[in-house]
C-alpha cells in the first residue's frame, strides 16, 4: 500500500557528506527549488562520514605518497597537483559558508594537524628526498620541509622515535598546515543549514526502486519502521548513497551504468586508548604501501580531533565482505552482477591477483599481527593500549574498458550520470569527502549545462577560483589560502 506521494525538484539519496554538499550548493544557487533527502538509517553520516568511519584526512596530497609515483626514475606530481587543487575548492567553499553564517564554528569540523610523509630504509629515503625536491617549488605546496635528522625526527615525532633503531635510515617531509576533518560534524552542520531553509529529510527511508516517469523520476521508498511505501517524483535525482550508488543506478536502468561494477573492501583501525600516548603525537603520518599492495593500503598514524578531543588511530587494515555498506546485505555484491558488467568483474578478477593476495593476508591477521604492523611506526607499541574498530565500507569502482582486459579497478571516485542529466551518482572511495565540493561542481556542469552559465557569478562568489586552475594562478592561491586560514580558524 502506498502511504504517500510527493513531488520535488531535487531528490537526494543518502544523508552523508556527499549528498549534503550538493544540497547546500543547490540551495545557494536555486533557493526556491524544493529538495528532499532520503536516508535508510535513523541518523545522518553513520555509514561513512562519521569520524571513526574514515581517517579524517583533508586529502590534498601533502603527505600521501600514492599521489606522487616514481615513473622511470622521476617523480610524477601531476596527480598530487590535481588533488590539491580540488581540496582548495573545498577550503574556499567552506570559508564562504562560514563567512555567510551558513556553517557554524569551523573548529567543530576542521582543525590544523601537520601532514607528514615517513620513509624508512635507503630506497624510501631516496624516494622521499626526490619527492621533496619535485614539490617544494610548486606554488600549491608552500612551506614544505624535509629532514633526515634523528634529532628532528625525535623532536617532531616522539612517539615514533621511542625505541627506534636509527641505524636504519629514516626521513620525513612535512607541512605544518595540514588538516584533520570530522566529516560527520560537517554533514550535520550542512543539514542544519538546509533544513532551516525548507529541505525535508526522511530517515529510516530505504529506496526500493527508481523508474522513469516521462522527463521525471519516480523513486519508491519504504519506511523501515512502519513498512509504509512512498513514491517521490523528482526532476533531478542524485545518488550519494556510498556503496549503494551502483545498485541504485542499476535500478534506474540508465545505459551509462552498464559495465560498471563494485569491489567492496572493509576497513579497520587500531584506536589508541591511552591518553598519555595520544597527547604525545600531533600529526598525520603517512608511509609507503608495501610492494604489490593497493594504494588504499597505505598505512598511517593519525591524530584525530573529534568533538574537541584528541584521538589517535593507525591503519587501515583491509578485510573483505560482499556487503556494499556496513549495515548492508551479504547479497549486495552478488545482486550487482549483471550480464552487462560480468566481463568487467571477470577481467578485474584475472588482473588483480596481487590485490587478492593482499586481502587474504589482511583477513588472516590477528590482533598480534596488526600490532606488529604498527610497530614499524611505533617500535615500543603495547597491544593493551589499542583497540580494534571497524571503519566505513569502501566500494572500489570497477570500470568497463573493453577487450582484452574488459575491466579496470579504479582507486578513486567516479561520477556517472544519464545523458539528459536528470540523474547522477558518485561511486568510489578516497579522496571522496575531501573533494566533495569539486565533485559536486562536476555534477552541476554535467547535469545542469543550460543553467551553469547563469550560475557562474554566484559560483565565483562561493568559490573564487571557479573556472581557473590555481596551479596557474599563484597569486589567487595565496590570497584564498590566507582567507581560508583565517575563516576556518586554522592560523596558529
């Protein structure tokens, strides 16, 4: 029995940081458009956005070594520059919203935490020095520092220095102005802003079907508490449902999703329970992934700032489950396999034997083995100071590429939209939340092409670098950096 029928201009599926970013943007651009957000859980951001579901890194390639691969003896910084530019869009967007009073206290969601790259062993030390030389003169990477001194290492990272054998070479590069972000708190601030401006949010509301209705979409939802069914008609649908974006876009039946698949990887952290240790560390320290391991396996020892309190985590440790969400079904993966994407799945299965081996090794790790991995960072680690927590589910994108490989495993995000721009969805994982404003700008450009020209002046107010490359505009970068440092309370 259908309990209700509604009609809106915009329907957003999922109440995490991705959908809520788009909701805020559209409210700024078209305040009179009606919006509705539907969320299957009873609270926002509980699948991936909340702080212990992710590392909270403001991904800007300051310390993440997978963005600067060594190719034929040279460091390729192109990916790092691209990620950094996208994060600057985020900083500008948040600054605008804070200045306009749309967002509240920025310290509730973003805090200054140095970003550090860590190398051990001569090969890694040589690589890190070369990376430093490649980045230090770039306008988007100002004030980068480097040291291979035991004294500096011990001063900056006392927790990692204690008990360390410094006869094995180590080095670090760092940026003092890195950030830690509580994407759950940001999501809730976004929702507070849009609900006061008329956006309806329905919790406990699971999408069961998405069908065409002329130029509109009919989205059928079920209230998980009452069992009632609702139908919402919308001009535009955005699927920001994390791992469930793939199955929902498949339900919509758009040809653009054909061939796409999803490979779910679960994540776990070791979380420190010893306040004394937590207070000895003040950095996000990223190392290098093991040979043959995927980029998502890059280990890091991270200071977190959650609700004003410091925390400390290490990981990630990967696992495998066929569920596309933490609170999903063990049938999620199998239900997503269709004749159109079966070649993509099979192609990736044949190519990614290294990933398979890595996941098997990770799944078999017990607590003692996890602590040994941490020992590379903290030689004096004690198991009793750490507890295991489960992070959000990361569904990596399998992209169709045709013969002979048929499928490619993409460690990033992918935006898929219908040809007419009436429905779109964001799939994938890192650097997802960090670059959500940039990704949502792409949604606007792809799906509202006839309006984007009229929106451009307002978009320039929201994001002054809109339409330019900050890497080519160092003066604009410096101006917006200083502005966001002040607006977001990131100055020392």
